[in-house]
C-alpha cells in the first residue's frame, strides 16, 4: 500500500509559477512510474506528465516547455514545477504512482490539490 500526499496548490495569476509536491509513504525508487494528472471542472481527467524509473518523461503537449517533473528518491517525493501558468491550467492536480509486482500492477492516487490560474 502506498499513500500519496500532494501539496503546493493554490491561486496564481496568469504567467506565474507554482510547485507541486507529492510525498509517498515509502520508497519510490522501484516504482514503475510516477506522474501528475489533472481534472478541470466539467472535463475528463488528463495526463500532465509521467516519469519512469529510468527518468524518462512523457509530457502532455499542452505543458511542454512550461512544466517540469522531477523526483527525489531520497525524500520519496516527486515535484511538478509549473511556470508560465495559463487560465486553462486551472484544475485539480492528482499525483499518481504505478507499482508493478510479479503478478499485477497497482495504481495509487493522492487526494488532489487545487490549482487556480486567473487571467
């Protein structure tokens, strides 16, 4: 079992920056991947970015060049640096961890943190 706790959301004006954190309850070193998803009001959840064990990343086109994911294995934490924020980035952001065992794959989610970008 893995608990994920997000922090760092809030309100910011367009063009501003925020950094989200996702702290895991145990070592993330062996996780298959970690990432961030978001869900805006009235819309489906969408991938923001994932980072794999080998540090390969996959960014949504809408955030490329503005958002950066990083992981600190020593702190069991993943960060999402968000720069040049736009009103369309407004959403609840969820941290995700994928843990793969010999038999199955587990998906874990945080409780979400609200990001609001005003124009």
